[in-house]
């Protein structure tokens, strides 16, 4: 599918970008080019140590910010596929710095679209977030707008052989800034773990499954879909007990802009949502639903359907969480018994 193709990934030095690069080079050894586009030269330097030019001549590092439209369009020359992961993501930070999040998450998204339209890009897949569904925080609101921009871009592509889609999923295990490494760091230094609320829940996905989903979207999307995976939920308390079963759990309260439970598909989305097997697909309003049903051999979800981390059918237990931490975060992990 991707051999002899050129791929550009924005925010390529982040957790997803690193895992995507690792997997793509194993699965597609004959890839033509893999362009890591990001603004932090130190992270690029560190990542480049793992991909020396003499061994990985197809890997290129481009310094640039998605806010810079001209630079991004230049980076898109001779690119076939764009994976857009670059974003400002910290919920509390967004509440205090809204303009910066708007410039990157919304303005940057439009620049990615413009770059694809101005060159010969064939496929664009943008990463969304569960916080974009019925957002109550600034970060989620900017990502909802970003999603809308990418979906609507299919309306202005003209006769170009170009497809825009997005993937939306929950918290990624072990990613930078996520709760698992945070709790592990706290458990090393004491017997108190701060939790926002004992009943708080989140969706759970591994970086590997996130990459698999993006690769699936590259191969299968026909344009306009927002894909949502069927994944389990966990309670924040479950994560804490998995990491440090005897720790004192200190309730510090929900932070600014946080939800008790996350949604990925709202009841209002249900009318445009298809069950396509491993994933759901939210279609654009007014889309030709028959076309998508035939393409995916899927079915419409029931009226009033919604998909929330607090009302999920699948849950991660304490024992399962420990196994997942060993598999995806730290192979040497042992619970802290304090």
C-alpha cells in the first residue's frame, strides 16, 4: 500500500509520530520518503539518532510549524500521504492560552488542507480526540473545528484525486503527558497518588492500535469519514490501583475543562453514524449514506445511540491494566507496593 510512496507526518517527533515511524519502516521497507515535520530541532536531533541517514535514507527531518503556511506547502512537494498529528493538547493550558491553541489547532489544520490542495497529495488523515465530541473545553473545541475543516475539505477538492478523513480515539497508553507515566513517577517517590475523581473514566488505546487505525484509514477511506474505534474504558482509580495497590488516593478534584466521562460519539451524531465492524464512521451531514454503506458493508447505528467511556460495554480490570502496562509502556513494570 505505501511502498514507493512519500509520507509526511506533522508533529512527527511526538509519541504517535515515533511509533508510526517505527512501524511504517518495518511494514513498508520500500517506502520512498518519510518526512518528519515538526518545530523542535532538539526532538528531531534525538529522533534522528535512531534513524541514521546511511541506514534510513528515506527518512527526512523538516523543521517547520503548521502555523507557517508557506513552509508547509513547500514541505508537501512530491508527498502522497499526509498524517496530521501536530496540535497543542494540554486541557488546562488551553483554558489560559486560548489564542495559541486556536492558531495551531485550527489555523494549522487549514494550512495542512491548503498544502494538500496546492500539491499532488492523494490522502490526508487527521488525528482527532475524544474531547472533540460535545466539547466543554477550549482544546476540544479547537479539535472539533479542526475535524470540521478536514471533513469539509472534501467539498473543495474539485477534480483532484484527494481524500480527507479523520480518526478520533481516546487516551493513548504511555504517551507523553498521559496518566500512566504520571502515576508511575509519583509512585516511585511516595505512597500518595492524586486522582481527579474516583469515578472518572477514559477510553484506552495503545499507540500500536492507533497507528493500525491510521493505516487502515489510509487504505479504506473514501473521503469525509470520521473514524472511531471500538475500544475499552478504564476508571482512573483502576490505573492507580494497578500501579500502586496500597497507595493513598488523594482526590484533588476535576481540573479546569475536564469531563468526568469522555464521549466519542454523541447522541446527535447517531443519525450520521455507521457501524463498519472494528470501527464506527461518522459521516458528514447530508452525505450519501448509501455510498458509504455499500463501500464498508456496514449498518446504521440505532436511533439515540451514543458512545461514552462511562457507559462502555468493555472495561479494563486492574490485572488487565498491569498486563497492558508491561506490553505497551514498560516491559519491566512491577506494581509499587509501598
